[in-house]
C-alpha cells in the first residue's frame, strides 16, 4: 500500500498496489502493521456499507464529537464518489479547510479520516457502494454534522446534490 498525506494533517490517501494476472487482481486493502509503519495506528472495530442507488446522492458532512470521536477508512467497492474531509479541529493550522479525492471501485483508493474531521461524499454514478472501516464502533445518538454547503468551508462540489437526507440538509453552518 502507498500512503500519501493530504494538506489536512492526519487525512491520508491510501492506495492499493494490486497484483494482476489473467484471473484479475488481488490487493491488500488494510493491514494494521502497514498502517502502523506509516504512522497510522488503525485497527477497525466495525465495518459498514452505504449503498446509494442514485447519482449525485450527498451524504454528510458527518462526525462524532469527543469522547465518541471516530477514525474511518473509506473505500468505494462499486461506482464512484467525490469524497470530502473537513478539518473541524480548532487548534489545527488547517481548521475549516477541506480536501477531497475521487474514490472508485476502479482506482482502489481509500481515504483515511482521523478524529476531528467531518466526512461526506457525493456519488458520481448510480449504484455506488461505500465501505467504512471504523474505530471505535459507531455510537448511535452521538453523531453530529455540519452543512455540506457551509460558506465557512467553501467546498467545490463537482455537482449539486440531487438527493440529500432531511437531517443532512438541516445541519447548521459551522461559521
């Protein structure tokens, strides 16, 4: 695996290094030892899937505040997303900045998202599945979020959302 830091401290692009032959490919997607060697101690407690039948479905921007804060490894197993991470750590030099990556079943890239970072995505194709590995396990009732179009962040989404949940649409601005 290749680990590429982004401009947001702790947010890392994780690229699989597939081995290909006539049968197809095989790739390691997570290995605690390789993550630790890259300075990312991450051992997931939970794996979840987000199935999205419609193009331009927006989910987010979600996070869990302390003491229930999560780290996540986000990967697409079918389709494509514009995946976004926003720094909500007031002490961070990149506070309120965002980074994004296109994750797809084809490119096998993942985004590692540490505590204190809000996460969301916009599907770029119909029938897109997003798999999350999470540590610690999600705590229902402890989730929080910020608006996907908050001017304090200025995220440049590739398209307007066609579908967004009432909860995600109702989050307050962070400014």
